[in-house]
């Protein structure tokens, strides 16, 4: 079997493993129950994990849930040394929250895999759960390409995404750090950021997009003609008034997410940026109340 075929089969196997962890069937539940419980101090994070940011409020919420219900889904680890220590493959957020919750041991699934498979598993799990911000996702893809000679098509096979998604995500790595920071904190979407990849002064344009609350189409127009006068209805106020800023902070603090309010000639727009599916679920519950 050639290398490409082996890689595709590996990708499907890794995706299946993540599926097993998420939705164990009746026969698989016995395997999950048989997994060991490990002292929490015997587990270390993976320094190659593409996920770098862990929101404090999310960790606090998860820690509270763990105090009440325990860890529902085991952390996936691999042996790290002969002395019984392990390295996390997937589930670092659960491990961090468990420490906050005061747990002394946690349930684990042990998988004896190499560095390449461990990185693939970490990326697949985080992408499927929407836990990576676009910059972390792009860096994870680039890491697989640099260290394991993956092509964009290979990555699409392994992670279950289209080649165009992989290519568009990787383009974000061309942006300056000032723009990347806005993506990481949720101020700027990946769609907005991609319009700036070839812009001369991407950082200042990104700031204008955020301040003016521009749509992706308006951001494209701005990137094409930075010196053009804003069109009517483009919400071209340079600075927000104190009342608007205060309301954004009040709403953001209340729901625990970033809130942006943009006034237009008629009406306006309120945006709520969520970073994980859990945050989206919580937002839906708040709105239904």
C-alpha cells in the first residue's frame, strides 16, 4: 500500500477514534469503563498541542461542572515514560479544569501512538469541537505539513475538511501579529481577516474594521481601496461613545462573551462572539429564557 493510501486510512482511523470517545456504542462502552484512573500529577500537557489559549471563565465553568458531575469523558493520553507518567493527546482543558476542581485522579483512555498520530488526534479533536481559534488551527495544520510532509489535500482527508478550507485557514498565517491577536480574542473573524492577507497595512485596516463594525463585503472594499470615503450605511464612526462602550461591557460581563454594538444610519447591529460550542449552547439557553 502506498504512503498516500496509508495516510488516508490513518486519518479515517483517527477520526473514528474521536467518534468513539464522543459517542460510544454499546460494545464500546465496556472499553471506556475499563480505562484506568490515573493520579492527576502523573499527567502532563502535550507541548505540541495546537491549542494555546484557555479562557479563564470557561475553565471556571467546567471546573464547577466537574465538581458536581465528575469528568464525563475521559482524557486521552499516551505513555510518556517508564515510571507510569502520561502525556495528554486530547482533553487538556478537562485536565486543567479537574485541577481547579480539586480532583486528585482522573479517568483516562491510553493510546500508544507516535508524535505524528498524537498531533493528528489533538487537531482532529479540537477542530471537531470548535475549540481552536482560527490561528491555532492554522498553526496546527502548518505543523503537520512542516514535520510530517503533509499536503493540503492530505490534511483535508485526515481532519474531514475540504482542501479549500485548509488553504484558506493557512493563509491567515501570512497576517501580522497585530491582526492575529484580534482573531485570537474574537474581535475579528477569519472571514474578515482573509480580506487583509495581501493588504499593505493590514494592522490599521483590521483596527478600522473592528471599530466600524464592517461586514466582510465592506472589509473587502476597504482592503481594495483603503483611502476611499466610506459609503453611506457603512457605520464609519471612528470612535464609539462612552454609553455604547459601557453597554458592550455590561452585556459582555453578563453573558461571559465578547459583545460588539455597531450603530448605523437606521438601526444597528449587535454581535456576540462565541469561541466554543459550549458557549453557543449557553447563549441559546440564555436567549430561550
